[in-house]
C-alpha cells in the first residue's frame, strides 16, 4: 500500500548561507552579526563559527550534484546580505556572481532555485547603527533585495523575504540567545516590526517589477496546547505562546494588525515597549506589511505543551547550554512552564509530533492562507540525532533510523493535511547538510548528508536514501493493516 502526494508536489531540502557557505571573509564578504556573535566568549558551544562551515562556497558544484543524485525538485537556500552588499553599502559584484553560478548550476540540473533573502545574517555595520530596531534597516533591506533581483531576476522565480522573523527579533533582541544577543522587550517588538516592514516593502517592489513572481515569507510556527484544557492558567499559557510565536507574525501579514490580546499583555509588563512600537508604526505600515502573498512557508519542528505551573518532572530545555547567560525570548513568558507528555524526543530535546504538523497546516490554511488565496509549503522540518558513522564493506554509512522515521512521519502528516483539503504544495527537509547550528555550533547534526568537518567529505545517510526513494515514487508506503 502507498499514499501519493498531490500532483506537482515539490520535494526539496533547505540550507542557510552562514550555516554552510564558509568563505566568511573571501570574495568581498564582510562581517555579519553572526561572525561577531560567534566570537563572544561563551555564546556558541566550543567557540565554533561559520568561517569554514561546510565550505559550500567552494564546493557548491559537488553539493548540487548530490541534490541531483537525491532527485530533489527544488533547493531552498539563502543569500548572504554581507556578501552581496557588505556593510550594507555598495553592491559587491563578486558576491553576486557566486549566487549566479549557484543558480545556473541548479537550473542546469533541473532543480528549482528557491531563494531566501534573509536568514539572520545582518551586516554587522548595520547592527552598529541600530540593526532591526531602526527603520533605516527596513529600507536598506529592500535596497539589498532589489540588488539581488537585478542579478537573479532572470533566473529565479520564487522569492522568500525572511526566514523565521520570530528568531531574528525575539530570540535575538529579547532573549539574547541569537545574534546580536540583546535583552530588551522593546528591541524585540521594534525588530519584529521593522523585519515585517522590510518584508512588505520588498514584496511590493518585487511585484511591481514582475507580477509573475512567487513571493512569500517563511514563518516558524507551532501548535501550543495546554497541559490541562480544563485549567484556565494552562489555557492562558497556551494562548500566550500561540500569540507571541504564531499570531504576532501571522496577524499583521494576513489581517493587517498585531494581535490585540498580546499587545495588551505586553503593555501590562512593559508599557514602554508598546509605546515604542506605536511610535515606530507609521501610517500605512500595516497595509504595507499585509501585501498579498503567493505562498507562505511553514517551518515546523515540534509543538508546545505548556501549563501555568511547573511540571514536577519537566522536560529538558532545548536551548544550547552555552556559558554565556541568556534570557527568555517571551515578552510575556511569566508563569509559562513546559510539561512532559511522553512523546519521543530528538537530540535537541524537541518532541516528535507529526500529527502537530497536520493540525498546524489545517489551522493556518483555514484561518489565514485560504481566505487570502495563498498556498502553503513546508519549508523546514527536520531532526538532529546523535549519528554514528560506520564502515561496511568498504563503504561509509550512517544508519539514522530515528531520522528515517521522523521524515516518514512528517511526510505522512502532509498527506493527511492535503487529503483534508489543505493546499500544501511542497516539503523541504532541514537540512541537506550537517552544518553550523547557531548557538549549538557543530554539536548537533540535522543533515540527511553527513559532513566530516575535518575533510569536508559528504556521506549520504540512510535518511537521504529513504528520501530519494520517496521522491522517486512520489508516494510513501503504508504498512499493511494501518
């Protein structure tokens, strides 16, 4: 027995520039906030950085050959702002030429380029001028995006503005967990607004240039569930997680307003943050942010099971155990506690809950995307496990059975959503390659392709072989009797 995917469904894999490219100071590239943050003592496990990473800058041809071998329909990658317009200034042609070569290589191998303009690597020079907390950065982001379109507009049809703005605002400016590592509710809400403003401006300008483009944004989203649905404190904890993680971005993009309940919640704990947001929100901003979109990328890794009081046996935290102190990324995170519910967990201590992906897609489709005539893609989904490299019959192997099951379970969840009427048109596994995993450094491996960081040798894991089989069949097997 097998279950088939919708006609035209795209199978892909995803990466990000800072995590794989290396060549951090070659070809005219200059420092991003992640180059700086990785050098802050204790900010990243083992003081790792992206200077070399997977050396994709020099090895992209071989990596595209691997994509072809796997049968990928599409490849989602990000462009480094610090490579294309170093320090936020003039265009660096050498940097653009790298992406031209990459895109040409993809097209020659019949792999659709899926371009993300921003995956967290803001030029450090712009952070020195306020970063995403100032309006100027939104305008400079739009200028940068148009420079990329000048170079690649004849080669790329699918354009994603931002990847996971929750991470590049609240995780970065409020929780201090990611670059630039600040601890301010005010900075978090301002960064979120200016990220969304840059998104909206860029969509408007790209659409004016070419109305045929597939324009979208990628959000990391979750399913927040109360530990006890009959307990008002637990229900309120789930509401606040949903509001700060999901609705703070979905609502302005699709409904043209920030969620009023979360605005009020933040005002109660930090009135100055909301005053700053209101002052920064100019007439017309929300109309710009809510530009119509052709596609919405949904990144899903796990759900949130929360209560208003601590669990006597709480699950392990999923944040990197860095030496540098970090804070909460939740502006209204008081009395929110994560509970254990007995699901399997990855090496990141994240729950494995494929059914949550089905539920999330159905909710986002019904409440946001379908009314806006926007289609959905699962643009990131993946798992880190403690892989072991073995040698069998002279061949190197990685038998990552847990990741194989993770992949199959979440692909099945997408079929469930499609059969329920959700217009979901593609899936991108995170990640194609093991890579620099932000504050975790090189401690965690998400790839379906193993990277030996000493030799840069690539090895297809069992999960890559399984993914190749699914892509070839355009279907997943269902055990008899299920």
